[in-house]
């Protein structure tokens, strides 16, 4: 079961703060549920895909890429994993594989 609780309580951080029409509470836009693994590329990185590519060198024969990924661990304990990035050509053939081991600490629960 998934329960959703909504509130029409005034919040100065959530617009609209004033208007010439009636405000109603509740859900009035589409809502989507995103289910992920405990270890994941973070979907919470400012609405980005969580993976960034940066070209650091380019020549006629080759290019050098820097890959950055925002990884989050929602598990209750530390996780050790290997992150792999595949570079494919226009025919979808793998031309390079990048691998990086990492250990992420256990999740920290928000306090209120």
C-alpha cells in the first residue's frame, strides 16, 4: 500500500503565495512513482540524469573523456561496488570500458 498525505496549509516557500483566485489543496498535477535499487545513480541531482561526460582532449585520432556519476546508497549498511561506463560507437559496439571501484557509506537518515 502506498499512502499519500497532502496539506493545504500555508507555506511561504511554496508558490503561489497570493492571487485573485481560490486556492484548493490536494494533488492537481500528475504524480509519478520512481522505484530504484538501493544502490543507484541518483535521481535527486537537481533533476539531472546523474551522469556527466566531459571531453578533456580531442584529436583527429582519439578523444579523452571524464565521466562523473552521482551515486547514492539507500542501503542500511556500507556498499562496495564497481561503477562501469561503456563507450560505444555509432554501430553500438563497445570501444572502451571505464571501471572504478567505490565504497559508499551507509545511508544517513534525515533528522527533523
